[in-house]
């Protein structure tokens, strides 16, 4: 079981589905940030994109990402739950609140 805490979402002007940048702390030990949160095209939820570094030759390498599908799913669920709290269900307009949360996923 992974404890995902200190979830922070930074709303941005939506462009091509990008709605938030997110950060969180895993098990009270690891801060992960610069996570891009995109709305799904059908509006049914969110997907998380992990940061990459652009090299001079134009190729991209991942900065970090979950290597285990279980933790990836837990992070996705925790951040999606917080993002849903900030957005209206019909049109995904940002409410005037910003809050962090904590989630324990099994």
C-alpha cells in the first residue's frame, strides 16, 4: 500500500486537454512534481503525463515514471480524485478553489 499525500494541483488555462500541473509526495519520502494532468477527450476522467527532458538532438528522455503499473494506477486515481473536486462535472470549468488532499490507495 502506497500513501499518496500533499497532492497539489495548479490550474492552468486549458489547452489541448492540459488542465493542471500536479505534484504529490509518496510514502512521505519522495516528492514528485511537474506531472501534466490532461482531461480525456470524452470527458470521462484524466490522464497523467510524466515529465521528460528534451536533448539537444531533439530526442526526449523520461525524468521519472512509475515502473510498476499498480503504483501508476494509484497515482492516477489519487490525482484524478483531487482534479474532479476542482472541476464542474459538465464543462470542466475551474472552480475558484484550490486544495490539496491526501489519499491512501490499496
